[in-house]
């Protein structure tokens, strides 16, 4: 999209809002919210919701609130609240002054609950959780009224207050909406609005021992904030009648429209926070920001850019049917973005020493190397060259297979930005027989990559000068799961059975060109022929640590090509 305006986004949500604007039904502008529960780190699925919530607000000159949906005291932590804010900002969105917590509305939720009770629309039920389930019926059979359903309002008000005071045990009573126990939608069969939980809350402390249910707290929070469009994922579609019922039966004076869209699912990935937490807790990964995690902090540490994620979200768009997106598409957008932004450097991952016998000892030359052929404004850098260099082990074969054009005895290759060299002999480890050193001769007339006689060579290798390079640790990451659908686990095991045992390979003895010496954590590079790499956040003063973001091989474009040729 360089230099061009991006086309306006089109999807059913934007169409609905556009239609409302045209009919004059839109009121004073669009207000959306992103309502994460602070019980984990944000993942790429949340990015889809964030791009929609904030994106729609931006496009329609409205605003988007960040609201922590913190109505579930046990699982919530400050760490999550901080990371969520950091990740949204990193993606490039901003809620400005509109930061809210559902827990700020606890007094109001309580007040609206008492309103419902006084109106005979909610009651305290003493059935235990098992009985409640039993009375609820099934999708094909109606439920049965609770024996407590006809309690007079006065008694309900008194009991509800005593629930609040902590006089009853957890699970002994709930406040329920009085709707219809034979409603075809199970969510409407007198759903619970409040439950007793004798747990301190990270913001309200010990003040409450009753906590509102999501289906009660969410519509009220939306209404209190003047949200116009409450965008949520499809699993809430069946809850919409309850969302509307709550707002229709209290005097809150605002009725946002709930619109549901499909969740993002990705192949080779689990997205449930419960599962991600398990991976962290069980030490299967190094933390929520392990570069193999689908979390935004993991993707950031891997070297993925916010633009790559936003372009990916634009491309997958928003619709009404659940589907699973090929993770190769995300990788494609990461590659595409880094191709424009990442500086090209030379790095040897598995070094093999190469001595140029006819190159003067002690001599150093410097070559000018372009930083990014895709971006001339990125400039050039100096690349030192000397008699002893390192090349990739894999770029040499003593006995070359057919079609192998890299180094083998007698063959000539180009060293990128430098000279042509021909392999003359090899030195082997006497004990193992492994080739440990190559001896070559260079052609001084090939300086810069061509010869006067226009001699062709079939391969160009990357290299670093042994006396100038720096050591580095490189972490080669692969997909965390070995199967497309990690949730399809064999009988008797769970999704962890599908973890890819080779998702991390650590190379300790890598050699980088000296320009990478002071590269800052978070900086990304393209290692010529090897992929994109990002300096790890833990990379300090010692040998730098880099994470492989993605290889150069683009399986997505290939797949698309194949499909379009069909
Ligand atoms: P989990 O089920 O893993 O706990 P959640 O949906 O409860 O996730 P929330 O923190 O409540 O997570 O999510 C905040 C918002 O992000 C919600 O509006 C939710 O619909 C949306 N969201 C969560 N996961 C996805 C996803 N995979 N794709 C799109 N939107 C998502
Ligand atoms: Mg949720």
C-alpha cells in the first residue's frame, strides 16, 4: 500500500453503522469499547477485536473505551492490567481518557439489581447449584420454576441485602432474573445475576462478597458509558436477548446495540487464555511473552510488528461465520512488513572457517553494503573483509549432490559484496573426519561481485570476517504445536500432547557482522538467506541473543499461486 490510501474497510459491522448513519439513527456518534477480562495477556484473537473496536470508532469519528471487565475477582491480577494497556498502545490504538473498570460500577449494579427486585423482576433463590442446573431443563425440554420464584419483593430485598452483608455461604443463594423458565433460549430461564463469592477484589478489596454475573454487568457497563455499538464475539449471540432484557427492565436510559462477529482461530495455535495460562504455569514456555506464544507480547518479542498484525486483521476482515485462518497468512504479513523495514545483514548460524590462501595476511578491506535494497533511503554500511572468514557449514559439501552450486572442491562462488573464491582443499578433524576448515583462492579482479571476463558463478554466499565478527546466540523458533488443530488431542490426553518438541532450537556459536554490535532489543534484521531475526529483550552487554521471527520461505504465497492456477 506504499504511498497509496488504503481502501475503505468493508464488512457487515461497518455496513450496519453506515446504514444507521444514513437513516439518521446514529445519534451523536459512534462509541465502542474493548472489554478485556484482566485474567491473562492479550493474544492475536484480541487484536482482531481491538482493530475492530478502535478501528470503527476512528473511522466514524467516535471513540473507543478501554474497560476492564473485572467482575471475576479470583483470576484477576495487576500484571494483566498493565500488559493489556501496553499491548493496545503497541498496536497503535489509544483510549485517551476513557479508561474504565467494571468494578467502578459495583454500587450502580447493586442499585439496578434492587430496582429489578422491587419491580418483581428478580428474586433470591436458595436452590443449590446442582438443583439450579436440574431445574433449568435442556434445549429440548422446558425448565421448572424454582420454589423460591414467588418470594415477595420485600423478602427478596432483605435477603439480597443480607447476601451483600456476608451472612450466607458461597453457593447457598443467588439473585436471579425472573423471566421465563420455559423460554426456548436457555439463557432466558431465570439466569443468575449475582452470586456470593467471599473473595477480595484487586480494586474494591473486601467491600463486596457478592459479585455480578457478566450478563448483568456487561449491558449496564455499556449503557453507563453511553456505548452505541457493543461488538462482541459470536458465542454471545444467544446472550443478546438477555442483554436487551436487562436494559429494557432498568432505568439506565441508554440501550447500546450488541453486534456479534466471528472469533479469530488460527491453525497450529490455541487461543483460550485458560490454555495459554496452563502452558505458562507448567513451564512449557518461558512466560506469557515467550516468542512462541500467540500473545501480543510473545509476537512482539518474536519480532512481529504492529503493522503486520493490523494488515493481517484488515485482510481477514470481520464476518459472521467462525472459521480457522491459516497461520501462514500471519507469517506472510510479518514477512511482507519486515521486508520493507528490516536492515539486511550477514550472519552465519553454523560457522565453518574459510581461509583465502592468496589473500594477504593482516590486510582488511571494507565493502559498502546496502542496508535494504527495498528502501534506498536506508543507506549503506561498511563491511570488513579479511583473509579468514566464516561461511555457513551447509554451504559446503565435499561431494556435491546433483544441482548443488555452492562450495565444493574445485567450485567457484561469489561472496556477497566481496570477491569470487574457489575451493582448493579442506582440512578435516583427524578424529571425526568432519571438515573443519576450507582453503580457497580468490580472484582479485572480481572485487564487488563481477569479473572482467563476465565469468558466471551460480551461487552467492553470505559470510562474516573472522577477525571482526561478533558472537551471538540465535534462537530458532518454530510453531509451538505440531498439528494444525492442537485441540484435537488423542484419547486420554489434552492439547499439550500436540506440542511440537522441536519448537525451539538454540544455536550458541553464531557469528554476526560487526554492525550488529550495539543493536537494541526489539530491532529486527533480515539475515541474508536465513530469515528475519529480532534482538531479544534479554539481550544485554554479553553476546547478543536474537530470535528468529520467520524464515524467508513463504508458504502462503506459494499456496495462493497454486490455487489461482487451478
Ligand atoms: P477466553 O475465552 O480465552 O478467556 P475471552 O473472550 O473471555 O477469552 P476477554 O478478555 O473477555 O477474553 O476478551 C475481550 C474481548 O476480546 C471480547 O470482546 C472478546 O469477544 C474478544 N476476543 C477474545 N478472543 C477473541 C478471538 N479469538 N477473536 C476475536 N475476538 C476475541
Ligand atoms: Mg470473556
